[in-house]
C-alpha cells in the first residue's frame, strides 16, 4: 500500500507541471502532452532494462564455458531481451499513432505530435 502511494505521488509530481502549463490549451493537447511524457519515461526505463538484460545474457553466454544448459539459459535471456525491445518499440509506435489521431497531426515517433 505504501509503495503504491509513493508511486502515485511520484507520477503526480511528473504530470502536474504539464497540467498547470496547459491551462489555456485544448484538453486534447493536455492529454497528448501527458501521454508524451509517460511514453518518454517508459521508453527510457524499458529500453534501459532490456539492454541490461541483453548484456547480462551476453556475459552469461560468454562465460558458459561449454556447458549446454548455461548457454541455453543465456540464449533465452538474449532472445527475451530482443523480444522485449521489439514490444517496447511497438508500444511506442502505437502510442504515437494514438497521439497522431488525437491531434490530427499524423504519426511521428521522434517529434512531439502535440504541437510546438
């Protein structure tokens, strides 16, 4: 319960400045900005974790020393990390697609679709 409360408080600290700065803007643009911040945070955290898992799997594979079981487990880690990276990019694309539909600006994964 305490962890959930801390998580909600932390997320609200990240989102409140966007809501405060969006006082005179369209609600759709405010939602789009919030989605953009959440996308950037989750993209950075998710890709960071996936790269760490990929590195750990590579180290385990190199240090397997001919043991088939260790090599198989390391290969599984590497494959799962690559699948995770693909899922993260797919989720970012879907979110960019939703933002593009919300603002009628088209799909752009590298620019802010919410406006300047």
